[in-house]
């Protein structure tokens, strides 16, 4: 394995999107600040129009009244990077708003079960949540695509699709049906292919394996004869140790090393299934619309910062953990060519089937494919060349 290639690939994510908060709401914010007198069509009509492209009434902060947002997460309190990242976001919002906006955090299971946060925000039980879009693929298979696509975008590329390639508009349009309004809220950066109890020398070695792997990656592997399973985080290690499962993917070195998988499944493979998974900060639409204009702007800016910081922190922690793994004599392997080729073919089958079944999926997939084809050509000509030469 070329360890250097793995390391350098991860740096693809750390680029310019800290500057890239220019979604439609932000553009509106900038327009209003430059033209405070200008009234939108809806203000003239005296009603706020819902929807991402619509104008809102400008409601200023009432400084005598503190606004509190109830935000539940799918992570335990202080969970590295994802949990602590949301905590920093909440503190930032409080600081920038001069204490007039407080985000009250409810970590996993303290108010809402980890995977019930979508429904809780949709129904208005809470105002917002922090989680990952692919957890909601049972509601609409299209939602898994907002996390990313196997063999798809790097973190940098998916940010460019969401912010400047039409992704955010589609995401908001589709989440609006559930009374929700999403923002990007972080990115795990490139994930690893997982930990295996035995080496994988060919496609045959994959057949019959029981592996913990969620999302579209799991559906792809199912077509290769793998039996994908989902397990709560706390059960993965013992399941591997007892041979209940043969393999697991998790995230990347930073979080994987803390789980200790290297002790029971020491064959660590490079990734293909989650090359840059987005995390989300999603609001109940009513809760979002009733926020003061300044509070909305503060959240737009602070969520953009959170999105960038989590991506960079994953990179920074991954490189340290990767060094430790090497000191523990953990080797990094690459999947054999026949596994990768079969995986790509299976992905085509999975996405074709889902596109036929669900027009929402097709719409998002087509948009991604469009952006991805162009992105690959450019990334090959620029980044791949550079990483090979560096
Ligand atoms: Ca994962």
C-alpha cells in the first residue's frame, strides 16, 4: 500500500470552502445589509414566503428577550469532533449574538433517541438537530445522497456541489416536504474502508462476510455477496472479537483507533464508500422562519464555520492517529482490483434501481453525476497530478 497516497488524498478536503458560505440565504443577507431600504416582494405583500429562494420578513432581534433553540444530536456529549464541534458552534452562536441566542444542546438519548431526531424536528418537538442525512434513507432514498456517494465526491468536491452546484437547493426542496430546513454541519472527511479479521485477496474472500456497514456502501457490498449489518457503536468491538461479524467500517484513524478495532481485526483497508460524508445541521422550518433576521445570519455564518472546522479537525486528528497506528504495526491495505471493479458495477445497479423507484433519488443522483463527471476531469488534471508528484 502506498501510505503516502492515502495520507495525501485526505488533504484534498482542506481547501477553500471556509470562504464559501454564499448560499441563497447568505446572498440575501448581503443584499439586505447593502440595501436596508429595499423591500422584497413578500414584504410589500406583507407576508413571508416559505422556501429557500423566497424572501423573508426582516425581523430584528428583541434584545430584551433571549431566544432559545432546542437542538438534539445523534452523538454522545463531547463525542470527539462531531459532538465537540456542535458544542463549539453553540458557544460561537451565543458569543456572536451577545447572548441573545442560546442553543440548548441535547446529546444523543438525553431528550431524543439518536435516530429519532429527524422526526422530532419535523414534528416541532425540537427546533433543530445535528446528525447525518444517510440515516434517513428509509424515509426517502434520495436523502442518503446528501451524505455523499460511494466512489463519489471528496469533501472538497461535495462542498462545491452543495454550495455552488445546485445541491443545497435540491436538499432544501426535498426536506421542506418534512417541514425541515438543512445546512451543512461538518464533514467526516475521507473515511477508511474498514477493519477485517482476515485479509481480502480477491472478490471471493468478500463473499459471505458479515460486515457492519451502513448506507449505500452496504447496499453495494450486498451485491458482492457481503451480509451488511447495522450494530450500535457499543456492540461492534465485542461482535468482532467474538466472530459475530468479520469486519466493520467506522470512520477514519482518528475515531477508529479509540474503538480499538486494530486489536481484533487488524487488516485495515483504504476507503471507497464514504469519501467525504456530510453531516447536517437541520432546523424545523417554522422554528427557522420565526428567528430574527440577525439570528438567522449568525447561524448561517457559524454553521459554515462548523462545517469547515470539523472537516479540518478530522484531517488533523487522522494524521496523528495514523502515525500511532503505524507505530502499532498496523498496515494499510488496498482492496484487490476485482473487488473495486465489482463494487463500481454494483453501485451502478443500485443507483439505477433507486432512480427507477424514486424520482427524488433520480433528480439528486443526476445532479451529482453531472457535477462529479466534471469534477473528476479537473481533479485528475490538477490534484491527482500534484499528489503523485509531491
Ligand atoms: Ca462510516
